[in-house]
C-alpha cells in the first residue's frame, strides 16, 4: 500500500505541477480576453438572468437558479473552509490574491463550459437531457475525439466517489465527533438515509434541495464570518495589505508560520482556488446544461456566477477572518485553522459554527457530485447504471465516514487533475464556437431593445 501511495503521490505532483497551473490559467486568460472581458463586465446581467432565463412553460429541465444552486452545492464545501486555510498555511496571505486571480479568469472558463454543454446536450431514451464535457467533446470535436470524452467520463466517475463523497462524509463525521461526540458510524448511517432519500428523486429533487439549502448555508456562514470581521475590524486594512504585499514578496516566518516563497503563494493559491470553484474541471456544466434556459449564453452567464460567489465572496470571508484574527500564524492548518480563527473572535461558539457549516457544506457537495458522477457513468454504461449507482453512492458515504481516507483523498485529487486535462483541451479547441455564439447573442440583443435575453 505504501508503494501504491508513493506512486499516486508522485503522479499527483506531476499532474498538479507547473504545466497544469499554466494550462488552467492560460486557457482562462485566453477565454477572458477572447470574450473581451465580458465575464467580468456582465456580472450584473448574469444575476438578472437567474430569475428571467427560464423558458416559460418548460418543465423538462430545472430552473437556471436551481442549476446554479446545484453547481454551488458541489463547489461550496470543504474547499471554502479547509481549502482556503490550507492555501494560507502553505503559501501565506499572498495565496489569497492568486485565488482571486484564478477566480477572475475561471469565470470565463466556467462560462465557456456551460455554453458548450447547453449547445451540445442530448436527450436520452427516458426523455431526460444528458449533458457535460463528454458530449461537447464528442459532438463538438467529432467522433475521432470520442476517446477523450471517454477519458473525462471515466476520471469523473471514479474521482467523484473520493473527493465528492467519501472525503466529504469523513469531514462531516470528524467534525461532529470532535465537537458533539457523535460516533462516526452514526453519522455514516444518517448520511446513507439522507443522501439516498434525495437521490431517489433524481436531478429535480437534488436541485430543489440545493435551491433551498445552498442560499441558507451561504448566507448563514457569511453572517458568522462578518461577525468575526467586525470584532477584528481594526485589523482588516492590514490583512488586505498582507494579501497584496505577499502575493509578490516572500512571507517571512512568524509565530507558527514557517514562511513561504512567492512561488508557494502562486502554486497553492491557484491549486486551492481551482479545488474550491472547480473552474476548468468540467463538473459544473453537467448541472448547468440540465437547466431549462433560453440559450447557451444565458446559462453561461449564470454559470460564471458560481465561481464569483464561491471564491470572490465566500472564500474571501474565510481568508479575511483567518488573517485579520491573526490565526494564520498559529501553526494550525485546514479546518482547524478556520475553527481557531472563529474561536479567537467568538470563544466557546466559533468551533461549533465551523463544525455545523462544514457539515452542511459537505452534505450538499455529496448531493451535487452525485449528479456529476451519475451523468458520467451513464455516458459510459447507459441508463441501466443509474439505480445501482445511486445505491452504491449512498452506501459509500458510510464507508467514508468510518475510514481513514488519506490515500482516497490523494487518488481523488489526482483524478480531478486528470478530469481537467481533456476538458481544458476541448475548451481551447472549441473556443471559436464559444466566441461565435456569444457575439451572435449580444448582436441580436443590440438589435432588439425589447429582448431581455
């Protein structure tokens, strides 16, 4: 087992190395400027489309709002609490700046993913829409590229069981055990029942649950983080200064912080940013293309909001709470660092707030990723795989809650990078289609003042 772990660890360092970071940022920058900064300029329009983008009377798909909530259910998770803290622990405050930069270019990546997913989606034998990168790779690039679509579906189908299910269940079980003394197996059984009950209803029930739970949990967490920041309000300007200063200069060792070079800030800021918002992985368009939307561009504008909300808003609150409170020099890392920051401001209750937030975040991540994996495996094996998959997915939560998962986490992280490779290649090759569809959309809007879409 140690030998296998070493092999996967070596592969992980390669696939998440410099070439991958350059590819993620490079494709994002290319799409951002190819779209003439549209994904930044049109953020207000994207929010407007959340409630206006659905086709009236179409009940075959979910609403654009619920599609975004399903996507956010998968992205707002442990990355927003533990991932941000890990980036700061390894790369210093400057890592936050590079998380922001990754998010800004990642908005264009997420936009392009959703545009292509809607443009090339199909309908299966049940009358349900089947969507995702595997379809825009196969249908957009042609049959000779089907091998690349199969690679994406295979990597996504396997990776989800790790990073989208078992490691999330493990985080929930650990948080509830440490803070409330609830046995891990009890948490695991509860997750099996809750996840199974939601999954039986398919994407419609997943999106409905996400549409109610995600806004509540995001607002509640931001409210708690705001309270922490108000208590440390005098330190916020200095915290922001540290973020920008250490993005370009090394962070000296101080307290329990060992110091970090600028490269560490860039590397861990970009890697944890992608882990949090999933821009470029190809997961989110699977949810967005299931929406009943007026067109590819409309849903693309909604999709890009997921990256903005996840990283620019939610992750920023976590980062500022950690830095402004001074907790970043404590030597803690991961969720323990975020918990420590909240405890410093809210003694006796801060840790419980993080435990509850982490539980809800991780639970919705399990729901969101279940849909991604289901669609990926359906592409490979057909509709017959759906019900067996849902049963195995539910039981996997019990396994994750009760086992040590360091190897599973490492393997899933590696497979996540392997998911991104075929997706990013496809986005680059299909970018002329994205640019063309986008131009036609806004040209038609300019000719008709009465057309809100």
